[in-house]
């Protein structure tokens, strides 16, 4: 008895059911039936739902009156003729994935990959960047005030040194003048000795000549005295004889007395001449021989020469000391000028008039820190970093300060050239010194890197 075929609209899974074989059908239908059973076996995932559907169909077929099997669908394909029936799957269906869903999945995957790459890059840069503590130096900051006081002390010390230098130069000028005059006095004293020697020689010659003249004079006076004595004796006889008057006799006696007085004067002059000659001889000996007795005049002159020599030595010693002091003061002034110049060249000097943005870099982070390194401000110190400026210069000198993690450590200051001045108020900034070092090495390929750069690159 033929079985009616029920067609139900399907929305999901297609299930293949067998039907009874009709008379006269070939063995091909048996093969098709086996294929259908094979399809049912592959649809085991919907076994329960298929069984329920078969029960519903059987109940509907038994309730309905049997009618002759009439094939009303001439266009039914061979599968349906062989028993393939389409039934709806009673399990929930899975909608086919659309193009937007695939694009969304790809976008999500790309975002995840980008996030992973950004995270890896952030960790890499955080591991190599230098973490620094920004600091704002104002004219009232302790370091700036100390620099200002030091600069004032140096300037006061320079003024004092300049005043002392001027005083020393004045003393040197006075010492030079005194030395010049003393040397002239010494030369004059030496010339006076030569003059004394010549005058003493001349006096000795004059004394000798005078003594010779006095000797001749004495001889003449002696002859005249003897002649006058004879004349006086004769006048005495003539007066006694009454040949001459008393006045004539007295005149002869007076001439005799005058001759005696002339001889006495000659004796005194001879004694003075001999004394002068002896003095001249002694003076000549004193001038010619230093071991001979010295005259008072020579002793005074020698004492004067000794005093002049001592004064010259004293002034020369003072002059040398003043010259050394002048050189020391000049060197001190040069050192003060150099120190002032260095202080004025230091970036802290700029903070005397305006605020200066600095960053404290610990020694552990200072390697490779050069001018031009980029400064970054990051969220939580790691994420979303943005460039806020560059490093302008390093400030020499050790500073003890808290590092970015709150531990007190030693380091140095660097001057920041910030484009965003608000970044100076951040708790921590990052300086990418390694990139600046790499750029410098790349810009000068012919220059061999320094030993510190090579060691730092090997350590990294």
C-alpha cells in the first residue's frame, strides 16, 4: 500500500528518511536506501529530534485515509523518488556569519595585536629610559641662593684682592725709587772716596812743598838772625862809645827781636806743615790699605756705605716679596675671574633672574646623558608617553636627593628645555638618552665611539 509523502518547510538541518520500496524498482533503489541510511547515521547529532519528527509523521499517516499513490510532482528529482524527504531540524539553528562580523573579528584581532606590540614597546623603552625627578629652580631656591652668595663672596674677594694688588704695586714703585736713590748714593759715596784719595794726595804734596819752603825760609831767617845779632852787637859798642844815639841802638834791637819772632813763626809753620804731611801720609795709607788705621772721615763714609748696602738689601728683599705677592694676587684675581665666569656659564646662574626647569638624574641613570635627549611624560610612568621637551645641558656637581622611587641617592642635575612647562610639575619624567647616543653615533660614522659608550653598549 503506497505511503503518502509529506513535505514540510525546512529552515535549518535537512534529514533524510527511508520509505518502503515499491514493486518493480531496481536494485539501484536498494543502493539509494543504503545511502540514505548512511546519511541518517551521519546525522546522529539530531537523533532525538528526528525520532520525534518520525513519530509525528506516522501518527498523521495513520489518521488520514489512504489514497492511491499519485505522483503529482512530475519535476521531483531522483533523490525524492528514492526516499529523500526534507524535514525541519528541531534543534536551534546557527545563522551563517556575515561580512561585518568577519571584519569586526579582524579588527578586534588587529587591536589586540597592536596592544600587545605597544605593550612590548612600552616595556622595552621603560627598561632603557632614564627615570628622573623634575625640579623647578627659582631665585629663592636654596641652591640658587647659595650660588648667589658664593658669587657675591667671590666679587667681594676680587675687590679686596684688587685693592691689595694696587697697594703692592705702589709699594713696589716706592721700593724701586728708593733702590734707585740708594744706588745713586752708593755710587756717589764711591766717587767721594776717589775724590778724598786725590785730595789727600794733593794735600800731601802741598805739605811736602810747604815743609821744603819752610825749611828754606828757616835757613834764610837763621842767616838774617845771625847777621842782625852782629849788627846789634856792633850798635851796642857804638852806643857805648857814643857814636850812635840811643834810638838807633833801640832800632837795631827791635829788628833783632823781629827776626827772632820770624824764626818762631817759621818753627810753628814747620810744625803745622809736618803735622799736615803726617796726616796726609796716614790718609793715603788708609785709602791705599784697608788694614791700615782709618781716618774718622773714612770710618763715617764706610759706615754710610754699610747702611746704604743694608738698606738696599732690605728694599731688594721687600721688593722680591712684594713681587711674589703681586704675582699671587694677580693669579688669585685670575682664578676668581675664572670661577665667576664658570658660575655665570652654569645654568644655575640663569635661575638668579627667572625660574629654571631641571631634572635630578641618579648616577645609575646618568650614563649616556647628553644634550638633545628627548624628555617624555608618561601616564603612571609607563603608558601613553608624549614628548615634552629635550635636555639642554648637564649641571656639573654632585647632588643628594630622592630618586623617582623615594630613596635618597646621589646624582646630578640636567637642564630641561620643555615645550610643555606643566610637565615640570610631574612626579616623574623619562629621558631617552640611549636614542640620542644612537643618533650621535649614526651621525658620525667615521668617528670611533668613546670607551664609555662602547662599554655601555656592551652592557646593554
